[in-house]
C-alpha cells in the first residue's frame, strides 16, 4: 500500500505539506487510475490496482495530517496488510529542497503525519519516501512554512521532482533496493547538494 500524506481541502492544495498527495496523483495518473471512495471504516480516498496477491492499494487519508495514522491503520487492517507492506510519501523540511530519501524506520523528524502513523501502527518499521522541501527562511515558523504553496520559482522544479518521486514509488513496488538507490541520486545534480 502506498499512502500520500496531505491535508484535505482546497486551501491546502499544492502546499509543501501536501506533496504526498501530489506524488500519489501522478503515480495514479500514469496508471490511468483515480482515487475513489474507501470502505466506510477508512477515512480516505482509495484506489486498488490489480487483483489477489498482485493488488496494490493507494490511499490518501482525508483526515487532517496529524490524524493520518488512524486511516492508515484501518486500511492495513481491512486489507490484511502489515507495516512492511507500507510506503508513506511525505514532505520533509530537514532534507534540502528537491532531494528524495527512501528509508525504512527512523524518527518522525517532527512530522505530525508520520508521528500519527507511527503511533497508530505502534511501530516505526515501514517505508517512507521523504520529499525535501527545504528549511523555512529566517525565523519563519516551520508549521506556517509547510502550509504555504511553493514559490513560482520553486514550482517548475517541484513538478519535475514529483515525477522523480513517482518513479521511485513505482520502483519500490518491484525492487525496493533499486528504488532506494534511485531516490538517493535524485536532486543531486547541483554541486552544492550535500548531506
């Protein structure tokens, strides 16, 4: 199951915090699929691709970001999946702008959506695709920063980076090690990029 994190509502569309929704949208668009209603116990929009053991689920929780975990847990339970079967796509202010990182486990880094998923699943052992949105400028509050849209200058790069992130999601479904390698290479084409 691939989960894209974001906040529902038009006022949050195309903000940094909703990058998970955007990546999920591109993956589904490429597959010719769209999100639809989930079973009533799952607070989210859902798409199922394939059948049986080859079925892949895509979920966009429709709760606010800091309550995403309940929808994720309900979906895993409903479809009898384990945390090991889960990839969560989300924004990360601790990664430089445009960088991607795919990892299993780790901390939430102060991300309320990830913290909610960890709490609900009672484990940190699930895959995360982090999409670097950069640090807020000056003394701007991080919470305020992630709820703002990307700048016009950033947006043209972001659209390309979303395609890169969608590539990583597609690879993760078949070859997790290769997906991790590709994620690590994306966004590194500028000389000043470094960890």
